[in-house]
């Protein structure tokens, strides 16, 4: 999946972020005990490295990466808050909430039309039997992942659920390394981040009594907690398998062509995987009489203005935001790597937690604040470890 063309084409490849300029920035000590590099020199080195990293890729690469990362950091928190709003408004079905997450599958399909009409992109058609298998498998895993998160948000406050979901960073690192290989390295700083983030999750578990909603039993809270962790693990696995599919089946040719010509493969994969997940979830919804339950829930819905209009608004925005978030994550995996997607997926945690406290007035105990602080610390440690690994590898584009 590496691109050796130096910037003309857009292939799936991990990127060397400007953060690498700060790797190992501990000052060397001179014979008189003072630092050998001034702060100004370090800043100059950082700016030079950033400029070099920017010039090493075409502008279209950075634009698409910014759009993909921005979609993750805005759409995913919005989807999480809407999940909680669904339950607060009187929704009860985990299958319905899971279904809304994949009901937006036509969005990437519609975005494909401009690519086919106004660029040199051509459909990857017909897909190979193995590619169809991977699309179906990723769709099944996505459907299961959505259902786990639906159960988690039924029993946990949105801020707590998002903090527990930070464990997806550790799972992304492990699965990325095991499935994709050396492009997702695990160093000592990364192991430290995994331990720290796990400690944050444990703190939340020990403080479970302080933020439990009225009417939620201890057993339900524990179930939501366990399914949140399981869903985070599945999230990391999906990232890694998506990168593997891009690597083995969708990295074509010599790497020539414009950015949009290559990025259409992201839209194709996301449309196919979401359609597969939609089919699996629709079957489960039909088996549990979920379509009839939608009408009953809509009649008594109390959020977003209430009634059928409010219900339709929450369901519609849930479908759109979740689909855009997943599309952004797939784009980051394609342009970067599983580890970069894991980092950005984890960065959204404090955004969601703070928004949930403001919007839903979620309880924010001292233990939860401590968990948030050490989780952010773990993100920083992971970023440093990822950056250092790139430096040790000789600065090659992984």
C-alpha cells in the first residue's frame, strides 16, 4: 500500500506527521551541563520538518485527510449524543438504534456519483469473490459493533460510555500490529499508553455507583460497561481489517492519478460495508418486530420537539452523523493507518464527555475527572510513541 511516487498519486499509506519533529526532543547536555539546543532552534526545526512533511504529499492528500479527520472528530461525538438523546426521549429498542446507525448507507454511494462523473475514477467492478467476502464480514462485524454500543448507551451516561470507549485506542494498536504488521508498531511509550488508558477504564468501573441513572440496576450498568469495552475491541478490529483490505485488494497500479481518483475506493468500500451491515441489522430488526416498534416509539417520543417529527429528526441525524463519522474513519485508515485512526477515535472522547456534561448534565465526579485526565495523558503518550517509532525506522513513510 505504500506510495513511492513522491506526491503525484494517492495510494493507501501511513503518513509521517509533523509531530515527528518533536521526537526525542529531550535536550542533549553539553560538557558544562547546559542544553545544547536552544528553544528557538527546536522551534525552527519543527517548522522546517512540518514544511517538509507538507511538501512531501500533494495538497489534495492533506485536504482529504483534514476532511476525514474532521468528520471523525465532529460526526462521531454528535452520533454518541444523539444515541443518548434517543433513550432520553423514550426510545427503548437497541435494534432500532443500531439500525439508524447504518440506515445512512446511501450517503457514500451518492458521494460516489461526482467521482465517476467528473474525474477519471472508474468503479471497482465487478468485485472479486474475496472482496465480496470481506465486505460481508466487515458489514457483519459493524452490525455487531453498533448493537453493542446501543446496549452500552442504554445503561451508561454518554460521558461515561465515551470514556470507556477510549479503550479502542489500545485495541487499534494491538490489532493493527497483529493483522497489518510493522506499519502499526508498538513501542514502550505505546505500551505505557495502553496501561494508562486501561487504568482510566478501571477507575470508571470502580466509580460505577456515582453516575448510574435512576432505574438502572447494577447488573445493567455492568452489562453496558462490558459491552462498551467489547464494542471498542471490535472497533479496533474493524479498523485493522479495513486497512488489510485496502492493502491486499484495493491498492492498484503504479500510484499515478489525482487524489479523487484514488479516494473513490474509500467511498466504494464504505458503501458496500454499510449496505452489508444494513442488511444484517434489518434482518435482526424484522425478527424482533422492530419496525412496528418504531411507530409506537414515535407516537410517544418526547425529545427534539416530541412526536413523530422529533423522532424522525433524531433518527435521521443519527443515520447521517454516524455514517459520516465512519466514512471519515475509513478515509483516515486509507490515507494513514489503523493507529492514526485509533488516535483520532480516542481524541473525540474528551469532546464527547464535555458535551454530554453540558447538554445532558451528566454527573462529573472526581473519579470521572481523574479518568478523563489520565486518558488524555495516555493519548499523548501514544502519540509520542508513534512518532518515536517513525524516527527509529529512519523516517520512511510507513
